[in-house]
C-alpha cells in the first residue's frame, strides 16, 4: 500500500459541488468552510445548518449528471445511495474533476485528511484509509502541541514579508532574519512590536 501524497491547494474563490444534504455532507462542508470555497449543495432534502452557512448555494432537487462540469474545483459525493455516488465518481473521472466519495476510498481521487487548522496553518493527517482512528489520534496530539498564539504570529509574519523582502534582497540573509523573528515571537508568545522587530533585522 503506497501512501497518499499531501497536496495543499488554494480554494479561495473557487467553486465546489457537494451532492447530498445530510450529516455527512455537513461535516465535509464544515471542514471546507475556513478555506474560502463557494459550494453548491444539491439534494432533495438539505439540513437547515447547511442552508444557513455562508458561501453555500443550496439546490433542493435530485442530482442530475448534467450538474457535473469542468468548472468545479472538486466534487463530494455524500448521498446515502452508493449507486449514485459511484456514478458521480465515474463521471468526475471522465471529466478529470477531483472527487471524494464519502467512506469509499476506492472511488476517491482525493481524501479528506484529519485537519488541524489555525488561521494560515493547516496540518493534514492521512493514513490512506488504513485507519481513520489513527489519523484522528495523531491530529489530537498535534492540536495539543500547537500554541494558541501561533495563529496571530503567522498572520503577523505574513504581513512583514513584503517589507523584509524589499529590505533584505539576499535570500539566505532574509531567511535567517525570518527565523529570528519567528523564534522571538514564539519566546514572547505574541507578535513583536516595531522596536523588537527592528532589533532583529
């Protein structure tokens, strides 16, 4: 059994399709919500929690093959009908659309990892379907290790990068400066102020 390669892709501003409107679909959409995708949900019945979510376009009807087109960044088959899910997977395969069929790795072209997400930070744990329990266990260990301050520090470091790049054009020197800033932030437990920053550049 070969492991899955983790690929991180930007979803902000892109469109995805979820077929199914129940609890399983809700869990998938909740995982996707922080990443900025616009999601169409097609199902005869759709949970109110899904309909109330931002960036969700609910369509209350049965799935039709014509719903699939190359504009989708991804498709999730989350119905309780395996035949429908397999049809969606096959059609996505023909159109080269990434597809996830819930609880059916053999028909997926991508899997959902167990996710740790803090602002710009995403850590995905995947066992290739061998043991979701193991993936969740490791995710919980990682969550316990991530300090609460890390999100604010990452947002601050991202904001500093353009000015530091302009000020320190040489790549190795710039990387060393960014390492110093990160270490100082972690020691402080918060972003640095202007005086602290200047002292490390």
